[in-house]
C-alpha cells in the first residue's frame, strides 16, 4: 500500500525512462488500477531506441523498426506525452512541456504537476566549434541518423559510379569518422563491411578505391575493452585498409575538406561525428544540483542530492560507484542504465510505502563490440575474445538485453534471414523528401537541395 496518492513524472523515454516506467507499472499495478498512482512519461519520440543495434541497422542487418520499442505498447498503463520538457520548478512540483500541439499552434507550454520526478533525459552529441561541422557533419545517436547514413553511403557509391570527374569520385569514396569509441568504431566497421559487399554490384568501383578514415584524438580506441583489445582492433581495421589516425584531431571540414591536425587533407562528402556526448541541456534549466560536467549530482540510492522526491540515473546522472574507489562514478553506458532503472523504480516504490532504500551496486561484467559481420572483440569477466566468438557473444548479449519478446523474435528472425540471403544495397534517400515528386507534379516549388536542408542527406 502507498501512503498517499502519487503523481510520478518520468522525463525521458530512453533506457532509464522506459525501464523505470515499465517496472513501476508492474510493481504498482493495483494502485494504478485504483487511481492511487499515475505515471506520466514525457519523451521527444514515441519510442525507445536500442542504440547498440544502430550500427547493424545502418549496415542493413536489422530493419529500423526493430531497433525501436513503441512506448505506448510497452507502457500501456502509463500516460505517454510526446514532447520536450523545457523547464522545471521542483519547488512547485511543475514541469513545462512543449508538445506537438503547442508547437504547431505556437501556444504556451503545457504545465504538468507531479509529486515524484524521475529525470532521465539522456545525453546529446558533444560538438566543437569546428568550421564546417554543423553544415556537413553527420551524427550517429538516433535511428533516423543511422538509416540516413546508410542511404548516404550507398548514394556515394552511385555518385562515384556515374561520374568521370576524378575529384568528385575521390570525395564520394572517402568516408571520415571522428571518434574512436563504441559508436564510431562499430559504425565504421559495419558500414565498411556493407560498402565492400556492395562494390560487387558496381563494376567501376573496387573495394580498394574507397578510403575509410578513423580519427581519434587520444592514443587508443575502444577504451572500454582495455588497451590490449583496443590495439588488436586497430590492427584488424588497418588490415582492412582502414586508416586509423591516433592522437589526431579534426581542425576543419569546411568546403567538404577534412583538415586534420597532422596536416592531412581529405576531400570528402561523408564526415561522421561520434566524438562523445554531453548531458542533455535540459538539466541546466532544472535548478537541481549539477556536477562540473553538467550531470545531476546523485546519491548511491539514485536520489538527487538536496532535492527530495527527485531521482536521476543514466547518462544524465553522476552516480557514485560504491564498488570502486571513493569519488568514482558509474560509467554512462546502457549496462548501468538498465540496472539503475530497476533500482530507481524499486526505491521510488519504497519511498511511497515508507520503506528503506536500496543502494545501487553493480560490478562491471565486461564489454563487447562488433567489427562487422563475424568479427568482434569482447572482454567478459576478465576473459578476452576476438573474431567470431566475440561477435557471437556480442549478438547473444544484446539479443538478451533488447526489450520485449516481440523485438527479440523479430531481430532473431532477421539475423537468420540475413544469413541465408545477401545484403540489400538499396538507398531510400527519397524518404527524406517523400512529397518532392508530388509537389513537382502539382506545380509546386521543388524542395531545397540537401546542402541547404538540415534534415536532408549530407
């Protein structure tokens, strides 16, 4: 039994937001039915993206719709509001929400009241003031960006195969990735694998005609798997004719020319930026205590320090790691986010029932990374694996982690079919402007070219 009626507001529909709301609706099912508790989830998208599958979605191994989990289907006992929280007044327990309806009518933000706040807006790409980055850079955090990048890469092969201009061809076949973490390495490896396979259908393009470049500002890549496997990954990528440039920074990408700190210049039509993330800007408008890095200052029980009835976890929260040295924070990854969501939901229920709280403590189990089809690296409980075994563990682990039986079955079915048939190499770039042909037929104005449209292909 809960002590009093409670309105729970969950800000964010990512790993923490969805898993917290899911556990709350299961634990508080009788209270939700009786109206003693209500749960509202505010998310910019009506779905949760399972980000570890984005590289495979970009490579065509998984359909985009199977990388996302619809919130309304999973959280059927919660109220799901598609919108963005623009500000919070935790003293008054209100949140200003800009929904699709208020944005369309240019109306004031809707105010939502709450008694308990779960703040999990996640993170956004960390960019730098590099000339040309905003105009030509491509991110890799959303399913839309992953599919757009896939269409873009195939489009470059079409451009290269249809021109006699060596400069245009060279720029189209040069692909630069900035950032040597999980996102950058896995995206590059999977797309290079896909593009190399696709060249068999382009008689004028050989795999060695393509230039794949990975730029990393530090001295190693994939720090999560350790220096030994990071070095192994560098060796394997270079054997695939991928240039791995360590201790190198991107200085400029203006005029579609990637200029590096070591003086190298790469004319390119593809520059993918995966150089880290930063806490969501919403946190700065909450008035809640933040760390020097802009993350929520949280306790080991996942409460926000000095803010009763406020909770935080995931990328947006600085949670003490009680299993490590004092002052250490838990890593902002999906492994911690899912487990923190479980403890956060249980502690919130404990609070409603007047029970003592639990401490979040999780020992790191290991890390896995895919380097393309049948290639990978893994460090699991101190054991290092490479090649096919590591790739298989990568798939098994993430299949077990993706939410809902429905998604597990669909992903497994697609993997099975992908093993029986060849990859699809179709570019659907026209999806970014689906009304273009109709507008022309109706005598309207054609859409702007991709370079002038921030939502179009790069």
